[in-house]
C-alpha cells in the first residue's frame, strides 16, 4: 500500500473521530438542556408583605405604638374637656386598623394568588374569621371607660348582609359601641368625609385612626404617586397627633396610585408595573 494512500486513510479516520466527538458533545448538551429544571417564573408579589405581617414583631409593635399615641391624645383631651364642651369621640376605620385579616392573606398565598381577590374576600368575610389588631381592644375599652365614644366608618360591600357581617364581627371581638348608631358601612363609595363631618358637628373628634390616607381626608384620593406624597407632606404635622396611621403593605389606595384602581387584576402587565414601582429608586439606574 502506497504511503500517500495510507496517510489519506488515517486523515479520514481523524476527521471522522472528531465529527463523532462533536456529535456526542452536542447530543449530551442537548440532553442536559432537556433535564434542566423549568424556570420558576415570577415570584408571588405578596410573599414579603404577608410574611412580614404574619411573623414580624415590628408589625405588631407599630400597632401598639399607634394605639399608645391615640390613648395619649385622648388623655390630653379629657384633661382639657369641660362639661360645656361637645362630647369627645374617636373615628376609626375597620379593616387593617382594628381588624386583622392575616388569615385571608395567608389563604391567598396558599392558593398562589398574588393580587387581592374580591370574591375570596367576600366569602372570607362571611365566615367571620377576623381578629383584633394588637392593642385595639385595649384602646377601645379605655375609650369606653372614659365616656369617649368610638365611631366605626368603613367601606365594604358584601351585598345585603354587609352591615350584619360587620356588626357580628365587632360584637364577637367584644368591641364597645358595636351598634347601628356607631357603625357605618359604606357600600357604594370609599368617601368617608361626609359621615366624618356629620360626626364632627356633634362631637369633638380627638383622633382619626386608619391604615389608608383616604381614611383621614378625601383629598388623598388621587391616582398619582408624586401628588399623593406631596399632599401627605403638606399635612405631616397631623400624623401622630390628629391622624394615627397603621401599617398595611398589602392593599389600599397606595396601590390605586400605581395602577389607577385599588384592585387591579392579576396579569403579567400588572406584575411588571409593580416591579417598576419597586424600582423607582434603584442603584445603578
């Protein structure tokens, strides 16, 4: 066999071996790609907020701090009140202020829902699973003991049973003033100012309690983040004195300022909007 022919045969084998190795590598890499775990997809938007509500001592401490401030304000008003003055009163929101809905938010996490669900909320309300927020009952009992009336003003809508559900919840928690003369549930609007002004005509309202700026004034009901912040800054001296604000990282009109509505539907677009809102200030951007 001539040397040149042998060299050509050997060269062909080398090329073939290289192609075989490359083919095996390609198949192996493809197989690895096939067995890689699928992408987890977007994480649940509510996880950090609800975990904080469910576990953080700081969350509970903020409620005690708020009710301690409210009590101090009431004590001061009692010292300065005379028999000729209008009777003292407190106006309070219900949900996320006096009533704790952690059970509902935990349910949403369990079903991997990451936006408020109105249907689930209505069903949950009907089961009467709310608890009192930390320090709420003690503060309300203090008001009762000192003849300071408490008016509950909330916006909810569970149909014709709305008022009955609310009254049952308050009575089951032993909240004082759990009667139709002190409990006002707005079904058709979130504007509380009309009722608040009517109460203020008859009572000297010491403090307003809420988890939402709209619980204090309708002027905060805007759909722009910067405008809402500017309005709050104009009233900053009222917080901790006339207005007592409690923490709520899961729902409220701060969400409306981002989306234009308080209960946006779960969608990829809305999740992206939330991500952008969380990155309004971001290192390197």
